[in-house]
C-alpha cells in the first residue's frame, strides 16, 4: 500500500481572512471544508514546490481565495484526494499575510541572550506542561498546563493535530485542563508512540510530547515472577438491561435503556464495536440476535481488559402496542467485530416490562420523491486519525424546501448512498453516538449526482 503525505495546514487560519496555505502530495486535489457550517470553502491541486512539509503546495489566495471567509472558533478541514486530512481551529485576530507566494510560517519568539539558570528561574515565554507526560497502557488521564500566554489572544489546543478546545481571549495567562484519552497505541521502549499536544495563539505555538509507553525509569521494576498467559478478550453484558425512562411508559415514544458491559478477559479491545438493544426480538436469541431486530445501538471505541462501562442507548420508536408484557435484551459486539474467548455469551438476560400504555400506531413516513440522480459518500470520525464510521445515521435535506426527505445508515465501511433522487441541491447530515457522546457533521450545497459527499463528524449535538 503506498504511503501518501496527506495534508498539512501550514498557515494559521485567522478570523475574517480568506487565505490558507496547505501542503500535500504533488498532483493530488485538496478541498477545504468548514466543518462547523458544512460549507466547501475552496478547491485546488497541489503543485510540486520545495521547502514545504510535503512535496506539493496549494495556495488558497487571490483567484483561489476561500469563500466565504474564515470565522473564529470554526473547525476547518483540508481534505486531500490522497492521504489523511488535516484540521485546525480558526483563531481570532487579523494579522496581515506576508506579501509573497511563500506560506506564512508559524511565529516563534525572537532569540535573546539566555539568562543564567538558577533553581528558581522560570521561562518568561509561553509554555505548556503535561502532568503526567506518559502512559503504560492504551488509556491515559493527565493535566495540560499553560503559563505566560498573552491575555488578549485566544489559545487553541490540539491533540496530535486534532482540535480539542479553545481558551477565549481575556484569560489570566495561565490555564489548566484535564484530558482523558483512550485507544492509545502502545509502542516499545526503543520506539515509543509519541503524541503531540500543541497550544497555538495568534503569536505563539508551543508543543509538549506525550509518550506511550513511559521510560524504563518511570516504571517500577517487578519482581522476577512467572507471567501468566493473559486471558483473551471476552465481552459480556452484566445483568439484564434497565429502563431509564420514567413511567408511565407510552407505546411508540422514545425509551432510554441502560446497559452495563464488561471485558472479563485480560486483553484490551482496542477497536470500535457496537452494543444493541432489542424489544421482543423475533427468532433465536442465542448465541446472537439478528441485527434486523435492533431498536437502538451505540458504538464503543475500546474497552480495556478487566474494565466495565455503563452506556445509555435510546430506542427512538419505543415499544409497540403488542405484545404485553415486553421482553428487552441487549447484545454486546452485535456486529461480531471482536475476536473473543467465548462468542456465545454476548446476549444479556431478559428484562420483562409490562404496563405500557397503548397509543395510536405512527403514520408511515412519506415516500421520498423519485428521480434519476444520486448522492453518495463516506462518513468519517476522528479518534486518532480520520476513519470510516459504521452505522452513522445519514439524512438528506432538500435545500429548496428545507425538508429532510430520506435517511439511511452507513454500512460497516462508513459508505452511504441515496439513489434515485431528483436533481437539486442538498444538505447531507450525519450523526453517531460513541461512548455516550454524540458526534455530528454536515455538508451543504451538494448537487446530485455527486459521489464525493464525504461527511466528517466532530463532537457535538445531532440536529
């Protein structure tokens, strides 16, 4: 498989400006998208030019300027046709770009005479610290501390290039945030995995590295004992599911269900899997329940060996009028994506739910208009890199009427398609729930027929 350079945003995106410099694979196309609004701001092709992070360079200025202009706090994404996308948060302020074709380099402090180092000296320039700065496992919790930052400049914080948060201007010059990360890649002592934490204001950029695993000296030396072979991963549902919705329960109304899951093995599950709930499923319930019976689901990004987690899943359509009482089940790894020690214990005990108030059967959803066009794409979500997101809910909105005309669910490769739609301009919306958190994205101004309506999901409510 060839390795491509992907995309790198080389100039800081600034509020009110319409320029951006991006490097990538020579000859590849690149599209700049405002992920906050879903608008496409510009398209270009990387031209082979030396002196950049990648061999190709795209200059979004002049005739190729971004339209509309950048907006502070918005997340922008440079999507290359080859390699991984790059994202950044638009900063406040309006510095004037250098009047050349050379991309703006992130500002650095002017070098001055080095002061005499004493045990009590502290840096006068802005800097960041990580406490702790390493982890021995795939999970980590640490503090990001900042000092000496200009109080009149906002600060954008990034984890390995992915935007995390923005500290608005008017702060005290110092900040402290507690971060939790999961799904980390554990390297070796010789070749550790290094994750970069970056803080960027209008005039400063500072970085600190987070190492996985820790150095030898940071790890207690165990006594010389025989290490048992770790038990393979084994996912189970702990007890029956629980209904969280308050009574009276009414048929065809959304129902919230709490499910406790556990990895009883020693080996971490480091890839995403799904947990589904079922009301009165048809057919066999052992060793699996047919996924067509699912009434609601949630993705789980990872689960360490010996760890447990409680998640809340919403069944949007709720219970039907019949039967009464109802049987509720949950199933972990419902798509059978994880290799486990026991593949026959993923289905929970049943929960019996009675006294559901009958209600009128909902009317059928109107048949969407028919045409000869199509729109397709891939839903992507970033944990460490932008990867296809299975089972994201994709909705197509007619921009002429403002009405949602049809919805679908992305397949296991994140692919979705709306065939047989009328010609027109559409908005594509995507939503998924992962680890009890919602992620959403949209693309606007998508014309049928289009096979490039990829949607990129960020943390945020689904509209």
